[in-house]
């Protein structure tokens, strides 16, 4: 993962800005239907932080409650999707940023795939990262690396 430097980012138009302090607790490719719908993408990469380590500035974010206890934030001006926000269990409240909203997304490297069972069958990422049925670290990975053909 990265060192402990702060990560900055924001929406496409710059109205919403944020600073996330320290290293993320995880960086994950998510294949779930909700993340794909929120972003209009085949797979979404998220960098997760404790909510207490994040500060926002500029225009207030808009929210959509995609399921009970889960909010997805976006910019009300340009519409850019920004976050997945909810309960992180032992971590408390968490905010997961869509990695491309970071000013320097290249500084972070994904460590796992989440919700592999919802992956579009034609979307395979060629890496050796563990693939989980649900959230990373919960249970045993389904496998490491792409599906064997």
C-alpha cells in the first residue's frame, strides 16, 4: 500500500474537495452491482478510510441511500460519484473513495477483489489478488488470480 501521507481529491468540477489522512485501511476492486450502477463502470476501485480521518471542504456533497445504512455521495454540481459510506464494523464509520477522485490515484495499489460472485463474466482483471465472495478479509478467498480458461 502507500506510505502514510495524506491523500487529496475531489469531484470533476472541483466544487467538492477532501483530504484523507494517513494510509487507507484497504484498496479494493469492487464488482458489486450497486458500485457498478453508481459509477456506470464494469468494476470500481475504492480506497477506504475511517470517517474520522477524512475532512471535506467546498460544496456539500449530495447523498443517495443505496441500501439501509449505506450512503453514496456525489457532487450536486457536476454529478461525479465520490464515495461509498457506511458502517465498517470494528473500524466504525468508514468512507471509501472512488480511487479516480484522488489527485494521485497512482500512489495506491489494490490488494483484493470484493463481490467476485457479482463480477460481469466478460470483465476479468489479470492480477494475482485474492477474490472474495463479499467484503475482503471476510472468509476464505474464492481464489487468487483470474478464472482459469
